[in-house]
């Protein structure tokens, strides 16, 4: 079977094979109950996603926890679908000519952005294997005012010096530009909890909810972003009367917030 798949990859371009895979999944999971706006699929269910850990339940962490939230066709999560809808309805990323920095890119969004002719697109990560450039976001190798927009989702909770990372993201963003900086956060904690003495993967999973997390953000996350220079809007989708999402047709997390940051 492996040799047959390798032969297909040699004969057909990657984009064609990916589209055929999506088409097969669309048929398999077809239904009328839900809709994925990312891959435009009408589906009958969401697949399980996330971790079932005591700390996630105890701290009521938004963006973590076991839930039915993954699209069975394109694998988009609830937060990816929210981000797609926010970008479509509240920004001009799909129309205006922009230079976009996408850190640790989510594959469903990366696939879309790569085929947008208006976007000068750069993907980065500490692991260079799957991105265009390797980058440490606490020391970005670009001059100030380099990018019109930045997307950096669920990255800052991995970085010991997150203020330095926020400051670097602010530095390379153009005046008037915007950044979306999503993190998992606790609904019930006023302050962010971090402890540099917690270093082992086992302890980090038990205390922070994942083996490579170094903190749990609290309600002060917005103020931390502001300290780095950003103006911040907390977008709550279920308060947006313009978003047509009856009976949560798009499978969004009721508590998910988009942290929309701008450089004045």
C-alpha cells in the first residue's frame, strides 16, 4: 500500500491528491447538522479533540480539554474555524495586498493562505522542517515595521520569556497593522500562573495542561499584550449579531475569544 501511495505522489501533484482526499471525506461524513466554513463541507458530526486532564477542568481552560470540535474533512479545530470566520468578516486578509507572517501555521489555514494571490506569505517555526523559515520569535531576524499582519496561535504559552516575544511581534508589525495572538486561558483565574521551577514534561502536563507549556494565562492576558505596546480588542463571537451561526452550525467554542491586536 505504501509503494502505491508513493507512486500516486510521483504521478499527481500534491494539491490534486489533497483535494481528492478531501472529496472522499466530504462524501463519507456528509450531513446537514453542521458546516465547516474552512473547507465548505456540510457534515453530520465533529470528531473528538483535545486532552482530558484534571488541571484543564479545574482551571476551566478555554482552548484545551476533550471536546467534539474537529472537522472530519479538513481537520480544522473549533478555534481555526473561529479564526477563519473572524478574518473573513472583520479583516481584509482575503482581498487587500498584505505581507503576512504566520507562526506555527495551522495546515487548513496555511493551505488557504498559500493560494491567495494578494498575500505575500511567510510561515515560520522553531522547527524548520515544515515551514519556509526557522524563527525564534524572541529574536526575530526582520527589521521593525516589516509585516502588515501576524497570526500566532497557541505559541506564547510555550515560551519562557513571553514578554520578549510579544515585544518582538509588536516591533516587526507595521503601524496600522494587526496581529491575532491566541492562547489557551483560564476562565476563572485573574492572573497568569507560571513557575520556572516546573521543568519536566510530566510536571508541566500536570500543572499547565501540556508537556511543553510553561504557564496558564489568566484574565490579565490582555494587559500583558498592552504592556508590549498593542491595542487589544477581545472579540466574542456569540455577542456578534452579524455572525450567522444558528444552533452553533460552525461548531465554535462558546467561550473562545479572538485577541485582535493592533499597532497604532
